[in-house]
C-alpha cells in the first residue's frame, strides 16, 4: 500500500500502479452500472485484467456498461450475468451461470451492488429489503460460487472477496432479534446501517472460515460520492443535515469524492499485495482503517452469529 494514497487518489492511479497484480486475473463485480462505483471499477479493471464479469439486475444497463468500456478499450474481455438482489432465485440462477464457466476461476469478487433506501418498511421474500439486497443476496451468491473462487488459489496467489460497506454501518448494529424492524422503529438509514454492518461482519467471518483455502476478504467505505443512488436521496440527506439545500456537504460532514476517487479503495482492497496479511480488515481512503470500524461490526461473535442467521434465512448451510 502506498502511504501517500488518500481520499483524492483515483482508481486509475491505483490500477496503473497495481497493473502487474491485476494482469491475467478474472474479476467479478456486482452492481456494474454506468455512473456507479461498480461500473467505474469494471472500466478501470478491464484495462488490465484478463476477464471482467459484470453482474447487475438489468441486461440493458449491463449492455450499456459494456458498450462504454468497449468504446474506451475495444480489446476488453467482458461477460455479463443478470442478478436481481431482490430474488434469491435470481441469485441462484446467476451463480449457476458463473459456475458453468469452468474455464474461468474467479480471482477477485467485488460485492459492490446495493439497493435503494425505501422510505417505508419494505420486505423482500419476508426479509427487510436492504438487509436482503445489500447483505443476504451477496452472502448467498458468494457461497454458491465459492468453488470458482477456490479454483483461483495457488501457492503464490490468494483470491479475494471484497464487500463494499459504508461508514453508515455505525448507525445500527445487526438487530439479530428483530432484523425486520417489526417493533416499528424502521427508518431507511437505520436499515441501511444494519445492512452495512452485516457487510463488515460477513467479511470478518469469511476471513476466518476460508483462511485455510487461501482466500482473503476485505470490507471498505468508498466515501461520499454523487452516484445516481445518492442523488435520489438528496431530500433525505438534507433532512439528516449532511448536505445543504444546494447539495453541498455541511461543515463536519465527509467531503464528497469524485466517482474515480470513490472507486480507488475498491482497487486497493482487491489487488494490493501489501495488505494480504490483514485479511478481514476494513479500508477507507485507500488505507487500512480498522480504527474506523465500529466494535459491533468487527466482533467475531457477532460475525459467527450473522453467518448462522444467514444460513437459516437462505435455507442452506455452508462449510
């Protein structure tokens, strides 16, 4: 890890520096839509990787991302797979497609996709919408394609699973006894916080469970970025007091990043060899920042408890 990398470092800068680490790798990125973090990560990684697999809920949007990347880099090797995070059946179908590509082990999986923040309590398959989409769907997908990830391991290479979280994990721990907010306390941001805490706990447990298989896992906070999803929440962010009526960050709030700077930490987590001895770590601004992770999000007992809950919710157990 380069000590000078910071909140302003761009994804292209990091990828260029780590080009030799990205070379010959197959990378799968969820939520790979234009204008978002996943699409930007795909664009940057495709310049150096052997294969980039783009996953998303809408084939037309995936095709738009492919066309954009090809316009910049005509030789980019890209595949797409449709996966709707609202549906575990869709997740299973997407995993089956990935598993059918037996010629393509997955060296790096970046679980980037995130669902919108509904103002009212919403359920997906009887599970709170954000907990289902931001965590549970990725939990199932990751475990279902774990064989393809293990297949990428070698004596000198350790595959990586990267889970995109947020500093908002500090809002809410996982409510193990009432993850559906049936007590009437639902707010879109508390539910978002719970799902982002789950992303970090998932990372902690992955690092523990699959160290024996040579698999590394990292979580990260990308920063505050003006993605389409963030723009749709302008009124809510004004109400929270994080931005003013013109959309500018208020004093004391996190400064807004460019899309490229927001994606830079993805690239560090996915490829930087300097952090391979810190599996399970939480990153922010292109550096390991375990000090910024809330205690409830890195507690190993909570991590094991979340894994058990997830197995119950998806109706499958994973070794």
